């Protein structure tokens, strides 16, 4: 498997103007098609971030508002206080809510940080449902894009800004690939090809496979950015 | 030719009203989703609902507060700005409407400081930091428009147009209209917007506050709805 840690951390080479001002809070977008496992990934990632000394909170953008937030709350009961997981209504425009006009996500983040100033990691889950979704650089420091094997091994070849622009591409549900006629080797190699060698990670959020790699990637990305701005 | 509105000020009004301006408005249905969930609005009654909300809700509340705050900023009367905002916030009965006004207002304040950076915006930010104001959107909009030199009448018109455009946009996503009829509805609201602007400009501080009991009931139900697309 390709080691994401060996890949370049910030392939966009964003102009300094495009970077969000540093405030000590790592903001991470989690995008991907409906059903690819974004919520399960966040549920598996939060305990790993806490193990690594982080204090996370979660903002979910769902078509019907609180459904995802309620699911995350149930799953993370005892791990993350319910008040640290909020849902943002997107007015039927989940893409707009994280890309073109992230006003309400920023407002939700501001309110969370006012209430919980110790939070140092914010995860934004997007309800955006196609391959063109990206996150505004004014909202997040980096974003993951989550595909899953059930969508078919053709998905990386369809490219789309979500797949090609994200800082880390996740191929989830690797365990069911043989049952959904997905050639995982093809899917992975195509993903590397369309991303010009930028990082790709294979995961199974239910067993935790690959999740540690994601957690380490996020923290090393932050460290790299801090070094770059120092 | 006598041109009462300087082009630079007009351009700021257009910029703030444009749907591409990140106002957060597309997440709001301004009460429409509550009516839709209760099956209390149809495509044919949609224009009447928009007109009623303009005349009896947005006009006496947000538009009036905007007009009064704009005049207060222009007169450098910041106590009056604070008083207008306190009254406006107190008259918003529903949680969603209060929350939406403050969320969109604070973000507008932050962005407008970066985009326009006028002295009134800085003064208002100082009041916000001191806790004297909450950042209600209509009052922040008044500060921004006044700072940009857009006259009060045009400023109120811009904000009412933005409301109406956002309302019909929400109607489209709720399948209460289509992209062509939406434009007919929007243009059909123009005389009501003009009437609402005139009424807002005539009101005084004690007049701030809408009276729309059915819309308040719908908003209360919307808060508790199991499923929502919109934040209001």
C-alpha cells in the first residue's frame, strides 16, 4: 500500500492569501458520496484523535439536518459529549454550505469554540453527494474525500475535484470489495494515477483498518503547516 | 444629469444583494418550510404569503430596524443603534429567527470588515466586543450600507429584495415554484417591496416588531420538526 505519510503534505501550494488564518484549531473537512462511510469514519476517527491528545468536536452538514448528528452522538456516547456535535441545516445545498458560502458552518464553528474554547480539532462532515465537492479553504485546513468499494472500482477514474483536490483520498469498505465486484488493486492504482501520486489510504471504519494512518496524517499535516508558517 | 446614488455606493448595494454574496441566506426559508410542512401554502398562494411576510413581518421588524439604524449611524448616534438592535432582537419571537439573525449578522460583520473596512463597521465591532450589541443582521446591514454611503431608502430596498430573492429560492428547492415562475413571483413582489420600504421609513423605534401569529406557530413547529432542509 502507498504510504500517505511519505507523500507531499500540501499539494495545492495555495497562495498565502488562500490559507485560513492560524488560530490553533485544526479544521478538517470530510466529503464524499452518500453512503460511502463519512459518518462511520468520523465515529472511528474521534477516539483515535482523543488518544493522540486532541480535543475534537464535530459539525455535520446533512440534507435533513440532525439525522447524522444524532447517529454520531449515539455512537460516541461516553467518548464525546453530545453538545460537541452539532448539525448545520444546508437549505438543500450541502455543496454551497461548505464551498461557496460556508457562512453557517463558520457560525457553528464560532459558537462551538466560544462554548468549548479547549477544542483544537474541528471535523466538518459534508452532505455533498457527488464527486465535484470541495471545501472552501476559508473553512478548513484540509479535507478528506471518502469513496467506497461498493461504488465500483471505476470511481477514481471519474476524477472530479473532490477526488483529485483533496489532501487525502480514502477508499473505504475494503472488506466488501470481493462481494461487489470491485477490483481493489485497480481502484487503488487508478486513485494514485489520477492523484499524481498524492496520498490514498484504504480503510475499513468498522475494524479500524487505516484509521490510525488518517489520524497521523492529519496531525502531521498540521505540524507541516506550522513549520511552514514559522 | 442628476444622479442621487453614487455609482460606488450602488455597486456595494448590488454586491451585498447578489446571491453570490456569502450571506448564509440560502440556508434560510424565512418561515416557508414550516408552511410547506403543514401543507399551508401552495404554488398559487405562494405570492400572497410572500406579500404578507413583507408587509407584516420583515417590513415592521427587520426593514424598520434597518432604516432606523441606518439613520442613527449616519447621525453618529450609537446609543440609538444599540436601542434599535435590542428592540429588534426582543421582538423576534421564534428561536430560529433570532438565531438566524445573529448568525448571519456576525458573519456579515466579520466579512464586511475585510471587504469594506469602513469607520462605522469598526465602531460597531467595538460595541460588539464590549457586549453592547449582538450582531443582528438587519442592524449590521444598516451599519455596512451607511458606511458605504448607500442612502437609507436604497439600503432598505436592497435588503427587502435580498429577502424576497432568498424566499423564492427556497420555494424552488421546496418545489413550490420553478425557475421561471420564481422570477415572475419575484417581480410581482416589487410593488409590495416599494410599499414596505415606504412604511418602514415612516416608523419609529417603538414601532419595531412584526405581527404574524400564524407564521410564529409555523416557526415553532419547524423548530421541532424531525426533518428540515432549512435553518428557519
